[in-house]
């Protein structure tokens, strides 16, 4: 059996999920109570404009052909027209994508840097100093709203200590690194809760594995056993958790971008809600969903590449 | 078939907690976590129930002589906001909204999701494929983004926030319950019940449900933390409770504008969220320890 044995089935599943995603985003627009044209136009409603909108959205056609229209446009990379920005929704979204991507990657890296040492140490010395304090710290931080933590960070580091900027995105790579440090840290702390606990549990399980005893009996130095055998296997178990929870990072990003006024997709999403810019809302939702599905697939592939057993276990 | 694809962070947290918990900790210590959590939640519930007795002013009363008074000012324990409204009173009354969401949203999704998971797991076949496919589909969206998108379409309000949560967050329960049911289905007590000729409904609700409910109940506590934070987050973004109402997230959002001069406006309501969140977390941890230990 090949190590990527279940991948073809995964791909079929992927296509079905992608199809479902388009269905959900399409039907989102149907949730608008009453007349969508009226909701979009608000006080500037006139009959001509309403008819124009009905035509652009295809609202005057039967629902299945509306979906066909939606899908046809989607394959041409057309997410509809942003009524608020008077530009294609794809253009608007493309303008806001970079800060979000930067923030997601940045906080994912920070989260790994924070949680790998803490989680591993907590697992090695159960009930020890690190374990106890991490437990308390992360119980509290799990209950903290990300946006509130962001504000507290601004209060401490920007308003009082003047170490980091209040808001904004900065210029150049290092400018981004500097400006986005607090936002990324805010998201990373929330994310770390899950990672630390998973890595701790994985470390504890791995320590009890027979191959650890074997390695010790062979006379390998303990530090080497820890690094080469325990750590690597424990981290392997957390890779899945890590990939799957990148979805969680996206939720964090939406909130934190709004706290720090970053020009990303999260702020765009929220402002589009109040602007009733439905095509943009639809587009951002679709984009995030596709992003998550791709990350999940990537996680599966990475996992199968790292650990030959994975591909076969899932098939069973 | 359901796969190992996306799972919510809270589910994973729960798994990690229950895996590592238990053996080493004594019974009293386990109970202690639960008791402290219950006590904290009790305090919060009593405080918001008896808000009129504890509050020093009406949550919307304006005190034009003392705008932005710092905490520990006489008559204003936690200070006042830009209109001179008492922050402590607003937190008490706002807690009614946030706690109502925690209970209202969580209980409905707990019951609905459990029911769906039970049916999918027990009946199996095509029903299971369809229901679990739906669950996988929902997991493909970032939870917050989907909730925001639904609220965007329905219009921002507290009720639509409930609807958005109801529509989306049953999936975790369904997934957990289905997994439990699939395992239980092959166990002897279920086989015995079926051999006795009991009907499907009776086996599902009288036999499987009572024996497997602990997992979803523990999870509902973690979920309640998530819902409290979600309610506050949506209030903060202006998509939940609307401004004059003293919802905690809306208060924090309001306070962010006065961050430079009045830190307490944003800080205090957040502490309230953390307090209630920690309470639910501790109850969840305590229940997990207690119920899992009982299963061994």
C-alpha cells in the first residue's frame, strides 16, 4: 500500500465539500429577509435601481439557474460587484488579503514558539512548576476574548510603555513584523492554549511508549532520547491539531484586525456587514472556507509524509 | 463517513484535558475544581439576578457631573463612562444579556446536536452520511466568519445572533455524540436491549443516551465559554447587542474609544467575561475529571 493510500478518497471528499461550500455561500444571500434589492439600496431605493440589482444578482430567475449563474461567474473568478466600493468584489478582497495572510502566518509561528517549549516541559515534568503555572495561565487565557486581550496589550505596551504602535500595518517586511507583533501575540496566546495542552498530553503518552524504554536500554543518553525519540513523536501527534486549528486563527484574525484597525479581510468583512455589501461578505466567507479546506488537506499530506502509518490508519 | 478532518479547538482541548487528567489527582482536588467553578458561576448568576439590589445606579442613568470618573470614586465603585453612567451597574445588567446567551445558545445546540448525532450514529447508512457530510461542511467554515456572514444577511440583533449560533454550533455536539453512539451500539447492554425487542427510540433514548451523555455535557461547558466570548465578540463588532444596551462586548468596544483617558471602561467588562469564562472552564474540567474517573 502506498503511503498516500487514502489520498484519492480525500480528494473526492474535498470536491464534495467545495461544492457544499459554494452552496452555503450561495444560499447565504437568500437569508436576507424580504427584498434583497431593498436591503442593499436602503433609502436610495428606486424601482429602476432595484430592477438593475435584480438583474445583476439574477434575482428574477428561478433559483437553480441563479445558482448556475453564480457558479459560472465563480469559475471566471467573478464574485460579483461590490455596491459600496463600486468595484468588482474580487478587487476589493485582493486589496485586503495581504495583512490577513501576514498576520495568520506570523501568529502561527509565534504560537509554535510559545507552546512547543512550554507544552513539552509540562508533559515531561507533570505537576512541576512549568506545568502548574501553564495550567493556570492557559485556563484564564482560554476564557479571555481575543479582542479584549488585544486592548489590554495596547493599554500596557502602547499607551503606557510606548513600546509598540497603537495600530496600523507598517511598511516593509520588518515594519510589518514590528507593527503586527501585538496583534499576532494576541492571537498566538489564544491558539497556544490548545497546542500546549495537546503537546503535554502527547508527551505524556509518548514517554510511556516502549520504544522509549528500548532507546534507554540501548544506553542512549537521556537528553538524546528526549530530543530524538520523545519530542519528535510528540510533535508529530500535534501536527494535526496545529493544522486543524489554523481555522481558529482565522476567527482570531477577524477580531484582532478590528481592534488594531488593520486593513485586512476581517475589518473588510465587518465593515461590509454594516455597509450591506453582500457580495463582499459572500466572497470573504467563500475565500476563508476554501483556505481552511486547503489547509486541512495540506495537514493531511504533511502528516502522511512525516508518519507513514497515518495514511493507512485513516483508511481502516 | 465522517473523517478526521476539522475539529473545533474546544473539542481538542477537551480531549487533551480528559486524556491527561485523572489518575494522579485526588478526589478532593477534583471536586475542588468543580466546586470553585460552580461557586463562581453561582456568584455571577446571583449578581445579575439581583442586579437592582446590588447596582448603585440604573445602567442607563446619566450623571453629567461625573463623566469618566475613575474606579473607587464614591458612589461609583468601578468608575463611570463618558456619559457618567455607572460602570459597575452596567456590568451587572449587561451580565443578564451575556449569561442569557451562554445558557440560551448552549442549551439549544446541546439538545439539537446530541439528538442529531444520536440518530446519525444509531441509524447509520445514508442518514448518517448525509448528516455527517453536513457536519463536515460546517466545519469547513471558520466558525466566527460563518456566524458573521449569517448575521450580515439577517441583520444585526441579539435574536439573530441566537439564530446564527443555533444554526452553526450544533455540529460539534453531533460529531461527539455520533462517535459515542457508534461505539455504544456494539456494546452488550445495547445488544441485550435490542435482543429483548425494544424499539429503536427506546434503545436510543433510554439506553444509549444515559450511558453516553457525559461527553456532550462536559463539552457543553467548554462550549459555554466559547459562546460567552462569541456574544461579547459580536457585541464588540457591533453585530450583537446594540449600543445603549450594556452588553459586555459592546461596553468594551465603547471603552476602546476612551482608552487613552479611561482605561477602566474597556478593562472592567472584559474582567467580567473572564470571570464567567473561567467559571465554566473549571466546571468543565471538574466534570471531566469526575465523570471520566467514574467510567474507569
